[in-house]
């Protein structure tokens, strides 16, 4: 066991009771939720019956009751990735709507506040798979370690993010939130957060102008000065740094979870322009080895199957990049019978790919023959117009990196090419000779835009983010300079330990003699900072 957090060296997470070993009793009681009050089969049969009845007697079944049946059936047939939309939804921009929650507040902008009840159900389900955050909420809310924190966030807005936000609120923080991706927001979850009093500015299908407008609405509030930033991709940090430099100087800390955002922070630091301490969560062990690997290993198949209905067996796939995201994608596709090629710039990652049984190639060598192209690099112009021109008919192109820069989508928006929307997040781009490629999510992140993600894995990342915020906010002056820091190893181990009871896992404890022999504290950390898991 990890022992009391009071024993942690160089950390401020020492509020009473939080450091006690987390056992099964610390976890929230498991509850069974049935969104529809019946099985999926019964809900679908009920919907079919109601539809027949509606056709027979259209004047006797209200539009509202039919809409309710549709929404109930859809929750059985699809998961939360197919964001709930009721029959009264329209194309009016949320920016043009006047909406208030039940408390009379209008400090939010979501698609439809009336979807809040449905979103609340999704959040409650997510809570059951996020044991560490719920344990943190239960044990630390009395101490309020984030009292006085004003956190502005820019992440994917999903049920899992909602659990994180509500945990931060329970720990004393005030939060304002925008989405880091224009396609990944779950409208019903955003509505539930707005109904609960969180100023949320996000909806699925934002334009580029909407995206920046939402970020600005989070930041530019009279009488509200943020002192902490939680970012995914660096767009929020960049916006405050460029547009509100005086506000940026008053920030106590930044927590960043993506490779793109971390790269931007290191650039600022190298240029001597980073005037606040920042925590690099992306390169923490709990993020790299769990979220990036295990999450992507499952979501890549989910996203491709939802959007294309394809069979993976025998398909030729090239995965660009063999970091943790690339490793997860390759492992999943190989297990499904795909023939997988890898491109890499790093000889170490390249050798890993070879030792794992993948053929290392240059993209130009296989671009004419592959059925699927997946980018996982965090770079720009990995797939260029030249590559796109040479692809075979019906080749599927998608991105598992954070931003939409990896595939040169802008080069496809030319008069000689025709865009044809097939279904949500799926476009055919058609060449004059009739060849077409299948572009997913317009080159943006496939995960969450087109698929769900495992809640349990996101619990690990969200807990890491919460602890990083607490650490930076409570750190005494001088502990962290104006630079980018990795999460303390002890904190990584603690996050992992909070999730072990879910598996009824039992850690072996070192004896005094063994600990002395290894030169370790019995309660950790168990690996040096240079150790590569």
C-alpha cells in the first residue's frame, strides 16, 4: 500500500484523511442504472409498436411521446457517441438562442438545455466507472483543497469530463469550460452541466468561429479572473497568452494533457515567455501507458466500425507514428487480422515496431495499396495532397492525433474535387476520374468525434489532472518555477493504486529487509524518474 500522503516528499497534497489507503469501502456503492427502465429489446419493440399505432391514429399520439420513444430506443441501440438529439432540434446556432436553466441562469451556451435530464443519466453511469475520482470527491470535499481556485478548462466535453468538473466543484473550485474539439461535445452532457450551474460553452458541430467565441466567453467575464488552466491541445492557453497577457501573468498554474499542447508549452518555455508553472500530464506514466495506449486500442476499432461498417480482417493498414497511441492502434488492428505497416521518424520507436512484428515503411512505399491510413504523430502534413492523390479508390483516411493538422485537408477543398456527406463525420472526397477517398471527422481526432472511449481509462487521466491542479494550486511559492514539470512519480503511483480495488487486486508489500536491499521506501516511489515502463 502507498501509505499516508503526509509522507509524500515535496508535495502539498497533505489534507487530512486523503492519504489513507483506499480500499473497497472507499469506492462508491455500485448502482445499476437502466436508462430506459427496461431492456433494449423491449424498448425497441415498444418503439415499433408505437410507430405502428402512430401510423394508424396520428392524432392520438403526441409528438412529444413519439420523440421520447425515439430517444429511448436510440440509447439502447447506440452509445453516447451518437449524441442525443430530440425531434425538435433545429439548425439555429446556440449563439442565437436565449436559454436559461431552471435556476434562471443564462451564463452558458449549449445546443439545447432541455436535454439536461438525459445528460445527467449519462454522467451517473460514468461515475460508476470512475472510482478514483469518486473516492477523491468523497474523501477530500470536506477539506476543499481547491477553495478559491478559478479554473478555466478546454477539453472534450463528455460524461467523463463532467464527472471531473463536478469533482473539482466539490473540492471548492469555480469552473468555466469550453470544448477543445468542434465535434466531440456530447450536447446532452453539456446541457446537464449547464443545468447544474456550470458555465459551459460548447456544442457538437461548432464552426471555427464558434470554437474561438466559446473560449473567449469562458475567459472574458467581468469580475472573474481565472487562476488555473486545464487545457487539452493548448488552444485555451494560447488564446489567453495572446489576447489577455495581463490575465495570463496572474495564472498560478497550467495543466496540459496533450502532446500538441505540451509542445506549445515547451516552445514558450524555451523562448522565455512562459511566466507561469505548467504540469505536463501528457507524459505522465498514467496518461501515456493507460489513456494513450489502452484507450486508443479500443476506440480505433469503435470509430472505424461506426463510421464505415468495414471488416478489418485482411485489410492493409498503415499507421503513421508508433508512440503509445500508434502502439494501441496497431495492436488492435493486428488482433483483428489486418496487415499493418508502420511509419516512424524515431529509430527507437521504429525498432519497437519491428520487434512487435510490424513492417516499417515510408508512406510513399505503400500509399497506393493500403485500405486505411491512420495518423498518430501530433505533427503536421503527415499525409499530404500528393499522398491523397495516389491513394486507391475508397481508401479510408483518419487521424488519431489531437489536432487537424496531420492530414492536409485544406488541400482537398479545391474546385476540381467534390465533397459528398455520407453520414455524420463521414465524407467522400471525389476526384474528377471518379476515385474517392473516405475522410473521417474532416481529419480531426477520430476518438470521441466518431467513437466512445473507455470510461475507466479516462478515470485514470482525469484523476491525474485533478491531482495536478491541486498540487500546483497549493504549492508554496518557489516550489515550481516558470517552467514545464512532469507529474511527481509518487503521484503517478497513487493514481494507479486508486484504481486497483476495481479489479480486486492485491499489491505485494516489501518486507523491511527487501526494502533495505533495494534502497526503497516501503510506500514508494518504487521506480526512479528515469525508469521507462
